[in-house]
């Protein structure tokens, strides 16, 4: 069964290319536009990897990451922050919260594909 | 003891002494007479006893009378004479002695008065010379004070104990209580609420502690840091911290030590800058830059990802391709808007370290018109324009730019007359200089922009373009569409809306007298709280006050209607730190009282009640010795409110009535006016609390040297001597 990727971003203009990319690379995709929606989908669908934006309406990406990491059932879920927040402090914070990767926008598609592939291949 | 009592005592003692002497004479004569003569003497006494007794008594009475007369006409006047001579040569050379007494004494008084005239003239001439020298020194001091006063930074200078020696106007604005820097007028100038708000807060003033203004811990921390740095011989020995003022503005404080010639710590200076606006702008600018960056990242990420998909997957279905192209288009448009709108906003917020001031265009044209005529011989005709546009510019630099351009336009066109007009379009102001002929070529303008801004030996080491950029300004030349054959040079400047006035800098006016913002003598002040009684009178801080009341019976329900007070530090009266407050006594003011002090029921109706005023006055007197004339009465008035307000004045008290009785014990009249007359203090605003407080303060200062001559130098000695005077027994 192909891995499931959850794309969490409130900007459809970035979601569409990402969704296309993931599907082209043989992954199932799910989309959430807010932190709350993401958590709901995670609890139901248990995706293998989350592409997570930080600036989200309501619960932000940092909080979503923290909740995922605090729940033992979800501890194997891979998290990639995909965000416009490029300050060193943001990156450090994201990594401390338990993200597996932190990619700042703008990124190259190949960068995302490689990062997703690498994380999905890593032993849990 | 009063003079009449003294005379009666002298008279009685004289008669007593004379009677005793006469009796002693009789007894002596009796014992020394020969035995055989005694019957003869007995017979003489029997026959002439009455006559002898009457003559004896008459002699005794005459002796007593003469003695009392001498006492009244010579001895008492001599005492008074001694005091008054001392008065002339110590505090009031204009004083003249008016004594009645023996002929010789009046002659002596005349001679002394003539001598006093000479002395006064001599002293006046010395005084004039001293005065001139002092005035020169004062002027220098005043220049310093005026500069200090108008510095945009607030400055507090303290001695090593934290006592404030100097402060400037800005510090007063940041830290002083509005309602206690009161006016001396009678208008209802204090709102009740404002007074209530000030309760419990310390005052800013000379001789007061900085710890009352800024937290003690923060200052001690800063001083500790400074001392450590001094010990380590560090180059930067200052300590910086942030505090808030009364209006909760954020102030950046920088404390620096003041060292004496031996490099010992003798005080410190704290400079405060209002960073509220700066921080707000900085935070806003940072926010704008960050959000700008993040929005760009978002859009570029979407565009980049979509383009890469189109490149990598050229065969994707047309609907998907169209969707991606739409994303690219939408994000490019959003980037465009971002650059047009938000970057401009961010630019506005972040630039402009160059000091620009608001100026109206008519004023700018007015200044330019004169300079163009004077220096270039170019006539500028200003067209009347509606409205009054404002711009924010460096006036000097902008006029330089305009003269620089006009000079070159004139060289290009040969025209010496230009029509000036201005207009405003949204956020931009246009300044047009038009002439008949062709417009300037764009290359010419670009060439000028790269030239250094020099004009007739004036200028700055910057290119025209750089100075224009600092003003966010642009120049252009075009053919005027509305006016045939006319061309124009146009300057674009951002419009300024003068709603929020920048902090205004007042002109530094040299004061006629020394402003009371500083007292450098306080550098040598002993510690804040040593044994007060041992301290010299001239070194202490005083609050001199007076009350006006509804009557003279505090116990019978009379109440305060006005409190006037002043502070004395190092024998200087700090008139600018006065306390002048009317009080609503919550009862009728009798007409008899109104006739004396002029305060009527209507005048106190809108004034705060004593429960509000007394706490503020209590704060005002903190750390000072209280001085009043006939203090027993005024202190009793304050005491009547103890139960009601819970405020107890425990400061040491000095009474000028008692002090006057010490220095002028031979004088009968110890009223405020009489003492003022003796000491050469002018009587102004008598029977107003502030007027009487001022007079008392002046009197007190003049009494200090007189007390010193009597050997009374410390507070303890003054209090002890006061207690022994006749008037000290008066009660209310």
C-alpha cells in the first residue's frame, strides 16, 4: 500500500503543486487547511508523513507538531515543516519540537521529493 | 519676659534694695552710737520719727523711681540698641534705629544712624561690584541651565547618596506630579481626580531622593555595576536600564558616574531617552520586513513549484497545466501588489534617520523666494494656491537643492523669472517651477543628480540624488499641457499630515534669575538620614508653610481653606517647587475670615477636600524640617485632621516666631510683618497662605546667620533655644 502524505497549508496555490508532486511520486495525499483539521485527519487516517506549514489559522504548525509528538500512537509519523518562516530561531524551535526536516520556502520540488523519500525509507 | 514686666521687676527690686540699705544704716548708726547718746537719739526719734520715716520713704521711692527710669530710658534701650546695631551690620543695612530714651542715648542713636547711612552706602558700592561679578557668573550658569533645560533628553544629577542636585525640564515632564507644581493663583487649577491619582508617589525636586522617582533596586543595581566597572578600570563605566515615566512611556536610562579630582565616586548622572516611539517604529519595521519576507517566500515557493512541474512534466493534462499557470499568474500579481503597497509602507517606516521637520509649502516658497533673489538674482512669482500643503524636509538641504536646480535651469534656459505653484495629489506634493520654453532633457536631469550638492561655496558631501532619496523625493521636467509653450521643473515630495506634532523643542530662554533646577552645593551634603539634630541649620532641607483657615480655633471646628508651602534647600528657596492649594473646608467660611484672607465659599466650592489635599502635602513635606510662623497654630490645624485622614506630621518643626524671640529678645513686636520689616523682607501677598509662606521662608533664611551669632548653629540647638522662649508657652 502506498504511503499517505498529509499536506497541511492554508494556501491552495502551494497545496496544488505539492499534491500533484506527491501523487506523481506514487503517494496518497490528504489535504488540511488548518491545524485543527490536520489533527482530525491524523487521528482518523494516520498518515505516514505530514508536510506541515507553520502559519495556519487557529492551531499553528508548531502546536500540531507538538501534539503529534506527545501522542505515542502517532510517534512514527514523519513531519516535514514546509514554511516561509526562515529565521534561525524558527528552525531551531521546529527541530526541538520533533520535526524530522525543516524546509523553508521557496524550495525546489526535487528537494521535497528527496526529503519525503528519505524519511519514508528510514527505519521507524 | 516682656519689657513692662522687666521694668516693674526692676522698680520693685530697686525699692527693696533702697529700703534694706536705709534700714541697715539706721541699725548701724544705733549700734555705733555712745550709750549716753541713745536717750537723746530716742527722744529725737520720738519727736521727729514720723518726719524721718516720711523723708526716708520718700528717698527710697525717689531712688526706686530713678532706678526704674534709668532702666527704662537707658538699660532696656541699650539692649535694643545692641540688637538693632547687630541687625544693621548683619542682615539689613537699611534698618534705622528709632529709640526713645535719655538725651545722651538719642544722641548716640542719631550718630549710629548716621554711621549706618555711611555703612549702607559703602556696602552698596561693594555689593554693586559683587553683584556685577555675580551677574556674570550667573549668566554663565544660566546659559548652562537653559541648555540643560531644553535638552531633548531628561537629565538627573545626583550626589552619591542619591539626592537630586540637578534636573532639567524634560525630567520634570517625565517624572514630576502635575498637580503639585501648582500655580500661585486663586483659580481652581487642580482637578480632584488628578490629586487623588498622585497620592503615594514621590516628588521630583532638588534635594529629594532619586529613589522616590525610580525604583531603589534598579538604581542600586546600576551603581553597583558602575562601581565594578570603575574598579576594573573599564573604558565604558556606564550602566543602562529601562524605566517607565509617569505616563508609562518607556525610557532608556543611562547612568554614568561623577568622579572628584581624586577619582572617587562623588555622584552620578542619569540621562533618559524616550524610546517608546523608537521601539514602536522598530517593532513595526521589523514586523513589516518579516511579513514582507514571508509573503515573498510563499509566493515564490508556489511559482517555483508550479514552473518546475510544468518543466518536469510537460505532458500533464491541459486542465492541470492551466491550473498551474493560474497559480503562477495569481502569485506574480500578489508579488506585484506586495512590492507596490507594502514595500512602500516598510520603506516609510524604516528610513529617515535624516532629521526632517514639518514645513508648509508657502513657508518654503517664502524662504526660497528671498534666497533666489538675493543670491541668484532670479525672480520667483508664487501663484496663489488653495490649501496649505505640508512636507517633511531638511529645510536647509531642500532650499539648497532648489537653488542648485534653479541656478542650472537658469544657465540652460537663460530665463530669470519662474512661476512657482504647488498642488497635492493623494500622498504626493508637487512643486512646479515653470518657464516659457522647452522642458529640460531627461539626460540633463540625470547628470545633475550625480553632481555633488554644492551651491556658492555651500553644500554637503552628497550627490543631489542621495539628498533627494533621503527626502523620498523625485525630480522631472515636462511640457505643461495646460499652459501653451510652457515647461516646468517638478519636484515630487511625500505629503505630510501635521496631525501628530513631533515633540516640540522650546526656545532656550535665558532666565532673569537662576532657574531652580540645580544646586551643586548638595554634592557636599552629608548622608540622607544622620542625626538631624546635629546637622547645621544652613545644610537642612525645609518646608516652609502657612495655612489660611476659617477661624482661629482649631479645637472649636475651624478648618483649613488654603495651604501654601515652599521648600528651602541650602538656604535657597525653590519657588518652582511650590505647593499652593485651596481646600474645600466643607463648612461655611465666616465673613470675618474672608475679610482677612480673601477666600470665600464660592472660591473653594470646586476645590478638593482636606482628605485629598493632606496626603499630597504630606508627601511634599517628606524628609524636610517644617517651618512656620507661629507654627503651634498651623501644626495644631494639621493635627485636627489626624483621626480623619490618618496622617501624622512627625517632621521636626521650627517656628520663626520663637526664633525671632531668640535673635531679637529685646523687641516687643514679633508679628510676621514687624520681623519682615526689621530683616528687610518685603511684605507681599500678606494673608495668603503662599504669600505668608514666602515671607516666612525669606525671614527664616535671614535668621540663620543671626542665630549663628548667638551660638545656635544646629537644628538641635535651635529647637532647645526655641523651647526656652516666652512665646513657646503659647497654646492653641
